[in-house]
């Protein structure tokens, strides 16, 4: 009976770890996409501040 409980916890742990790793990779790819925009968003903000 204890073996089944341990097995379920291991499966849950692996599932949570997989979701966490997937989340980290999605976040990293999102950062790369933001960098590919060449910081256009930031330069627009700076230009807007200079106008005021």
C-alpha cells in the first residue's frame, strides 16, 4: 500500500517539474522575442518623454 502512495507522489512530482520546466522555456523564448523587437518600445517611450 505504501508503495502505491510513493509511486503516486513521484508521478505528481515529475508532472509538476515538467510543467515548471515548460514554463521556464516559454518564458525564455518570450524574452528572446522581446529582444528581437530591438527595444522599439523603449525608444518610443524615451522619445515621448523628450517631447514633453
